[in-house]
C-alpha cells in the first residue's frame, strides 16, 4: 500500500487548544487529566499519530490500556489517521498482553521455557479445586474463588513473596494452598494472569531486560491511568526512566475500581516521581449539558483526594435535573417506566438507561418493564431470575413443593457441598429408574456406600423439615429460613468476597419478593410460577431495548437519558463503603460517573421506604443529593420532599453583602452541603464565620 502519511496540520485540525497541547508535547513526562467526555481516546490516538508524523519510529511507541476492545480501537484509529500500514507498528496492547510478550522473550531467566501455558480464570478455579481435594479440605469457607481473590489481592500488594502476609487460620490454609498452587504452575510450565504483571516487574530488576525494554520503547503512553495498580505503575515508570517520555492519561474523578486493585494515588505519585512533568487538563466536555456537568462538579468537588478540574461545554444549558421521591421501590420503578413509556413516543428505547448501585436493585425495574411490555437488557450481569443464587434457591423451593423434581434435585443436592458427587447422583437416579420408584422413595432406599447413604438421608431429613416449615411460616420467613437451613447463606458469608456480598443482596431481594405472597393461598406455588415465567423474554434486536446496569458497568458509556435510582444512604453511598473516607470518596466518584454518562436528561430517584430483607425500612436521602444546588433541580411527584439542596454557589474572593454587617469578601469555604460555612472579612466588623444556608448573604 502506498504511504500517504497524514499531515501534521490535518492531525491537529479540529482539536481544541488543551487537546493540541497534549498531542504536541512529546518530549518529557506528561500527565493528561482527561475529564469525562473530553475526547480522551481522540487525544491518545492523535498523539501516537503525531509522534509517527514527527519522525518517531512506530516500533518505539508503547501504548497500554486495560481491555482488548480498547487496544483494538486504538490500533484502528491510529491506522486510519496515519493512512497506511507499517511493517513495524507501534505496540498498542493491554498490560497483560504486553507482559506476555515480555515473558515469551525472557521466560528462561525465571526458570520457564518460552512455550509456557497461561491459565485463565476457569483453569485457576479447577486447579484450586484439585488442590483442595488433594489436601482433604472440605470446610465450606475454603472455596476456590475467594481463595484466588485473596491470593491475587495480596500478591499485587506484596509483590510475589514466597508466603502471603496475613494472620489467622484462613491465611494459614490459604498459604498452604498458595504454596502448592505455585509449585503446580512451576511443574507444568504455566503462569496465571497475575504472573504476566509480576514477573515482568521482577525481570525489570535485571539489567539486560531493563536495558532492552528501555532501549526499545522511547515513548510510553498509559490509558485509563487511574485504574492502574502499583505493580503496573512500577513497570511503566521503570521503563520510562531512560528517556522520560511517559504520558499517562486518566481522570482521578473516575477511579472506581479499588476492589480490583486500582490505586487512585498513582495519579498523585506521578508528579512526585516525575517532578518535571507537564500537566494538561482536558475540561471541555462534548457529551453532556452544562446543567448536568455543574451538578456532577458540585458532587465531586467534596472529595479531598482529587485534582481540581471543572468541566464545561459548548452544548446547550439543558433541562434541570429531575428529582422524584417515591413512596417505595415499586412506586420508584413505576415512575421510571412511565417516564420511559412517555418519552419513547419521540425517542428510541436505546436512548434510555437505568443505573443502580447493586444488581439486586434491578428486580422491581425488570418486573415493571415486563408488565408494560417494554424490552430491556441487563448489561454486565444476568437478569434477576437468571442469577445463579436465585435459581439455586428457586430449585430448593421447587423441591419442597415437588419432591420428585429431578432437575431441581440435580441442581441443589451438592449446593452447598455435601460430599455427594455426580457419581452418587447418577447411581440414585439409575436406581429409581430400574426400580420404577419416584425420586423421593429412591433417595431413601438407594443402594450406595454407607457414607453417601448417610448424607442422602440427611438431605431427605432436611427436605422433610423444610416441607413442614413451609406450611407453618409466611412465605418470606420460610424463604429466609430455607437459605439458612440449607447452609446456603453461611457458605456465601464464609467466602467473604465482594461477589458473595452481591449474591447475598440478591437473596435479600428474593425475600422481598416473597413478602407479596405471605397471605396468598398456595403462595409458594404462585411464587415459583412467577419466577419461572419471568425468566423468559422475547429476543429483540440489539439497540431496541432499555438498558439496565450497575454504575460500575456504566463507566465508558453514554446515553441520552439516564435514570439513577436508589439515591439513598446505604445504597449510594453503599452501606459497606461508609467505614472509611477512601471508600466514601470512591462512592462519590461512582455517583459522578453516573451523572456524566447522561447526555440530555438526568433523572434521580429515591424512596421514602424500601423493602429490605422482608421488612419495610426507611433510608435517608443520599448525602450526594445535598451537594447539588437547588437551582439545578426540579421535583416531580406528589410526595412531599424535604431533601436539602445547596442553596447557592460561593467562591473565595467574591464580594458579598450582609444586612447587618454590610459589604465584605469571602475569604474561605469550610465544609459542604448543608454544613457549608463561609469565612467572610467584612469592611466594618472584620472577620466572621457564617453558616451559608442561614447567613442571609447576598452576592455583590
């Protein structure tokens, strides 16, 4: 193909001034603080193209990101900008793909051969299962996923030690498993995903590897920099020490993945490690209205760990944010669906997205949408009744209702583990078929080894106890009782992972559903039928549905109309995130991410009361609502709302007037929201500290 290199003038055309500055600064360290919707990907790809157009060798450019999709998009855009294909292209990839590339070249230095295998998630789970079996560990607390999560978290925090630091029986057992896990990988010439980060970091301590990588890559760029963990940052900072051409692009206000190991402090460490770094802020937003951006800024500015930036746009001011105060979660869902139905007369369904903090919150929305016949998709997760934990408990309920339900039996007989494997199950079912017995009789009479027989009879006894309890308790109490009696909840509690907590929240929501059948004749049967009927939904073409997703899944996306539900203390911010300032600030960033996904319209809702684990509870409005100035919000609905909003926006240095103290000037702001205080120096009476919402101050 003929080389038709795009001119530098063409590359810079259409970029705003800060974007041009970020693209053309190619000598020395650069921190690009790219606000939401500010054209981050455009800047990155134009910068790669600009380097090549300026004479840099493409193979000397390294660009790192976090997903294969993002890496491929970078490659495609750069190729389009340059206008030709090259023999030695820039290295644009994920961190893990780069680590794999390094290890294929230098694996022998760590005792591996270059043809090593890489174990994916399912391989790792299978390996830990095998180790648990070898060690004879049957304690339900020690299941593969929480063990792997613990090992990964500690390895990323501690490097790659021989023993993971931690105390207690849990860590003692994890370290035994870890030692065998590492030994197995070595014996099988295999690595896991964490090795693809930690081993290259270790190799960078060796001069030959360090010299090779520093010599090969003259320019290094990192996308989504706020999502890097400490080892990833160490890799790029070591590689950049020679040429010091390290460009990192990110937004500390959108750092929401600490549970994956991301460390927002890396944004602040960059200037410590590269004190000569240039900082460019991309603050012009091309996505949202100014009102949405103003509301988002008022929320995020209360974080202490952030670089100040305030987004602006040439887009219209837009409509005020709508706040709806619902009586309960059903009323909240009906309101959202009614607004979607109303607006869908002039907008396609693909324009609408509903965000929530946890997957469990999707259930009332799903049912309200289904009732109105509005198709929807759940992004980043399964629909409520399709989730494993929900299907497991429904299977138990089916078995209580019909003891001869073979499919339900197969699903729950070893969930949680009871030492009854597939071979025993097949033996029981074969016995039933041969003898012409229903499942319930066959379970009592099956010819199996004595240990398995005792376990089968224990299971039969459990089911008989549950059948009796189902006739004596309201359904919601019975569902709660069943989850404890079967050991299901205890097994999740023992895992102690974020995923397990999410599953427990889903099960609490299932109890909430059961409340509706507490006084219904044949309530158990109707409840099971409801679950069965709601799992099927007509397949629709992509784009012709409403999108439901958690706030974490929403990052990187945008929608013309966004609904954020559950704006209450305990939901957003989440109850588990109120224990530390760092966690609370991440929740505020999560709220900010939600706001800045909206292009045209933003709706916020909260409920006066909400079903929580079978009983109605009240939750205060989210503190994040209190950060939004009242002028940016309009209310809908008949329910009286006492949500306090920030009444006025104040700035240090601006002139003010007080009816008693006269003219003055704002010297400092202390606190925020309803507790915001203004330190004002008055011309006549000197300095006063005033509570903003009660101060009777006027601007000017």
